[in-house]
């Protein structure tokens, strides 16, 4: 996303999309998860093949089918996630729409926001992406896979909005 | 000594807690130490154990005596400061303006020593279950401190703490009814099953003189106690002598047999009101009312941090109590039933769950049938058909829950309040205030999307930190309307969170 994104967010109260780099981040995370899962399953297979019991061995096809389905999900998932992800920050609310299987629409009135923070995992760090975590008294909402610059600008903007609201209420 | 009108009039005053706190703390730690000692020192002789216990007790007494001597509570003009000058130093400042509630608890030791425990809670989502300060004083002193701090918290209201009047008189029978029928239905059914099973086993053991049956009867009776009797008795003890009344903007509660609880909270701290019924209480036409209040935690309340403002009472009386205690949460409801799309979603989900269950159970059922087919005794015949029968019962359960889910769940979007009605066996009518909602999720699964329905999830600050309340399946537009109203109210600055 370009550098003037936040200005655009400020002016136009429309939904915004994520940078395509988010898919890369998800693919890397998914690949790591899949490799770890495969190693664990290989170890389980090794133990199962040592067993002579038919009922134990009969679960192997079930596990294989599950792994294939998971692989399909891991391949298609990031693309669907990217295509569906929309977020909007207006002067009074944070609105996020996302989901792969279940579609979620999250609405957080800015008036209820207590804390805003930027978080970056190792993969996101590598790709220059970050998450913005918005904390309310009732839970945390996250705007994921934003470019670092944009994430920081959003935090700044939200902090300004919250402070302005606090000043108004005094 | 502490005769003052309002907190601002308080003389600056420092004091220590009542020395009974030394005994209480020593006793509490000693029990834990004794358990560890007996588990880990089986090989030691009794005199050695006695010596260790005696030394530990003396050391604990000295430790807690020093802690008591070096802990001071300072009642200032603007705040209460708890300062501990021991090796692990502590200075906790509790501004009067931030105190959400100040409540009194009296346990057995408190009653014997003529003391009370003051539980002070701050308006905080964090550390919500444990009070910020738990201070033990002589009873009259604790009462006065509570009166004065309450005067400040519930400003402009005469403190009626000494009054023992109640909006409604709950008799001992009401308390017993509440104890018996407020236990969750599933738990009651399981408990009841074990009770009946225990009696049958006891009967057979008497008739046949078999000791194995007697053993099973004891285990079943034990499970009956765990599932039903203990929770029911606990409720009866906890809510014994239940009194509730409202004075101005404050609700006062008083109850408890062994430990007495005096709780008060401002109506503005109530985020939601829940009218609850279990299957058995519904059959008796009774319901109870629970309030979701932030900042009234009491570590000694046995984990019950959501106060009841009415025990199980006749539905008509419950409605009357709602009007008198929390009229802010009463409005003309016109519940919207789930749309036809929801019916399709629930039926499809039920069919999928049934198909999965059948496909999982078919193979073990055949295996069980074949393995027990060769034996002809009565028990084998039961085991032969046990899995298919259990599967059939679960299938009936799925069908029933689908039907009830359609029938029960409601949504009502009012001007000031909105309501979710949920539950299969135990039902809840949750009335929420728009201005207390922190966040909303509207979720649509793959099946729900096909029929244009969604599920709403409302996030609020609760007595245990955060809490979410889910709706049934309704049109997305209806659920989004809740968010729209919150934003409209917020724009009109009506929705400032208080």
C-alpha cells in the first residue's frame, strides 16, 4: 500500500484492502506449520506401522485425507483471505471484514478503545508487515498484515482520535 | 475515632489491620504446609513431624506478626494507601474516585473475633476477579469505613447500609428451592441418575447380599453428591437470608449463612441483566435475575462474581422485582424469532452432525454387536445393543436441540436496550445496554451465507474481565442494526462509557 494511505483513510470513509505481501506472509507461516505437522505425523506413522493392530492402521488413510485437505486450505486460504479482507477507520469506528470459511464483520466504536499497539512476528518483520491490536474493555480487535509505516500511522491516528474524544468529554 | 461525614471530611488517619489477620494468614498457610508435609515425609517419625510442624507454625506466626506490624493503612483525603514495609515492600494507592465498590464479608474467624473483612474493588477490567484490597478491621470500624467510603462513592444518597429491609422477603423455602433448582439442568439430570442408580444398587445389594453392588452404590452416591447435592447445598448456604433493596441509584445485597456478604453497587455499573431459568425451575414457573456488574469481585465468594438480584421466584414476582430494582433494564420487548433461513441452517447442521455421528458409530456398533453375540447372558445382550441405542438417543438429542433452538432464540432491538434469548435446557434472557457494548462481531459460516443469516457476538466488560454474548441466527441487517444504533448513540454523545 502506498505512503499516502493514511491520508486516504482520513479523507475517504471507504473500505481498504491489504497489500499483496500479506499472502506471502501467510504462505510462509502455513508452510512452516505444515512442515512441523508433517514431521509429527511421520513420527506417528512410524509408531503405527510398528503396531500390528488393524484398527490402529486403519486411521492412516483418514490422516492422509486430512493432510491433503489441510494442504488445499493452506494453498487457497491466503488468497481468499486477501480477496475478502477489508478494513475501514473513520472518525468514530474501526470496521474490519475478513474470513476464509466463516466471514466476520468486526465493529469497534473508537470511543471504547483503551489501547492501540503495533505487533510484528518474525515473518512479518522480514516482509515489513505489522498488525495493529486495538484493545477495548471487552476484548482485542486486530487489523492484520499492514505495512509497518501504515500501521504506525494508524496507531498515531487512533491515539489522536482517542485523545480528542477524551478532551471533548472533559 | 472515625466519625466523619464524607470522605473529604476524613481526618488523615493511619492504622493497622486487626491482629486476627495474623491467625488467619498463619492458619491458611499452615494447612497448605501440612498437606505438603504429610505427602512428602511418610518415612519420618511422628515426633519429628510434630517438631517440624511446631517450628513451622512459630516461624509463620512470627512472619505474619512482622508483616502485620509493618503494614499500615492510611485513609487520606483523596485515597486509601496500603503500605507494607517488609522485605517485599508494597505501596498500593486506591483513589476514592476510582473505587467501584466496597463490600463486607464475615467468615467464621471474623465472627469469632468480632471483625469484618472489607473488600475494595477498583473499576478495572484487569484483576477483575480478585479485589484490589482485602482489609480486616474490628466490625464497627469496618462498618464505619464502609459507610464513609460508600457515602463518597454513592454521593448524594443517604447510606441505608444499616437497614435490613428488603424489596421482597425470600423465605427459607425460597432459598431451598433456589438451591435445588438453580443447579444447571444437565448437572441435575446426571446427579439424579446417579442417585436413582445408587438406590437400585443398594436395593440389589441388600436383596442379593453382594458386596460389589454395595461398592457401586457408594460410588454412585458420591457422584450424586458431587453433581447435585454439594452445588445445591452450597447455593443454599451462600444465599441464606437473601435480602435485596434499591436506594437511589444503588442496589444493596445481603446474604450468607456461614460467611455473610454485604454487597452494594451503583446501577450505572450494571452492564446487562440476565433472567435465568433451568428446566426444572421453568416447570415450577420460577426464574432468577442476575446482574453483570463490573468491579464487585470478592475472592471469598466461591467464584460467584455475578450477583443475583433475585433468587428463583415466581415469574410475576421476578417481573415486579425487575421493575423495582432495575427499571433501567425494563422495556416493551417484541422479540423477533429466527427467520426461515435459520431453520434451514439448523436442519442442515443437524443432518451433518447426525451423518458424522452415524458414520463414526457404525463400525464400533457392529464390532460390539459381534463380540457380545456369542454370550447369551442378560448383560451381554445389553452391551450388544448399547452403542446403537446410545447413538439413537444422541440423534434424538440433536433433533430436539434443533427444534428448541428454532423455538427459543429471539432477538429484540429496542431504542435504549436490546435483548438476546438463548438456551436449550437452561434459558437466558439477556437484556443489554447499547452504551456498554465494547465490540461487535457478526459472523456468517458457509451454510449461513446460503440462507442470508448470521450470528452476532457482543463483547462487554464483565465482572470476570471480558464476556461475550452470542445471538441465534438472524438476518445480517438485523444484527448490523445493533452496531448502527451504538454508533448513532455515540455520535449523539449519549453513549459515553461510564
